[in-house]
């Protein structure tokens, strides 16, 4: 009697699995950035919805400068998304935008480095036009980070937890999605909160170093992104 056919199991590609901790790291950096931007710059540079509200509130209070800064943060975020998306999709939509993620992340790191240099120059206490410049730079970086996260995992946003939380609750209610996906979404949400705590503590105790943490995390994710690209490429060419 012939034995029943065995069902082959494909092992998940290690490069694909590595994306999840990298997403959590990006969420951690986003939490730090938003704590710094809110506490020092007076705007959110990752949470665009809040900035739109800030524009309305500032205009209602007659504070034109604050309204302009919040609007500039929104514009910077849009620019970051546009540039990052074009790079990720360069050469056509071949289904592998994650292969170009390290290039975008390197660009984000360069913007964050410029932010850090200005931050150090003003001793972590920007004023006037410096606030506007830093808000735009930070928002550009966060827009680019959002595009990378979506390219890696469409169900996760590392810069605004509303989308990630909505996806998580929707999957729980409809009993869709995997346990791994829900764990990933919860980890990202928690990482944003932890990052915000770290950013707040750094502002209070090591102000000049506060802007260095997101940059360090981005550098680490660049390295991880290169590993992801290499492993995914190797899996595609394997027999």
C-alpha cells in the first residue's frame, strides 16, 4: 500500500524574519524622535495628524509662527515619503522594494546626522528659525522611515501607532492574521512608547545626546537591512 504523500514545509526565509526586529527598532527610534520634537520643537514630526490639528489650534490662537512650523513638519513628512517611495520603487514595481530599503535608510541617517550636528551646535536648545529647520529635517526622516516600514510590512506603521493599532484590532475582531503578525504589531506599539520614555529621559538628563539615539538606531537598521537584502536575494537564487 503506497504511503500517503507528505506535505512539504517551506521554512520562512531568515531575511524575511529579520524584518520584524528591524521594524521594532525603527518604532523605538520614532518614539524617541516624537518625544524630542514635541518637548523641544513644539510639533510632532512623525504623527502628521497631530500637526494638522496643531495648525488649526495655532491659527485659532493667532500664533502664526507655530502654525507655520507645524505645516512645515507636515510638508517635510510628505517630502520624505515621496523621495523614499521613488527610491524604493526605482526600476519598476518588481515586488522587491525592500531590496532598496538600505539606500533609503542611509539617506535617513544622513538627515538625522545633520539634525544632530545642528542640535549639538545649539546645545539642544534651538530657538526661532532653528526650530523650523529641525522640525523639517526630522519630519523628512520620519516620512522616509514610514515608507521603508510599509515596504517591509504593509500592516505595520512605525511612525504612527493609530494605523498599526487599527490593523491589530481589526484582525482580532475578524479572526484574521497570524499570531506572528499580531505580536509584531503589539511590539511596534510598545516600542514607540518605550522610545518616547527614553527620549523624555534623555531630554531631562543628557539633552545633547538625545538626538544621537535615533541616528544610532538607524545605523543599526541600515546594517540589518543589508543582511535582509542579502539573505532574500540568496533565497531567490537558491535551487
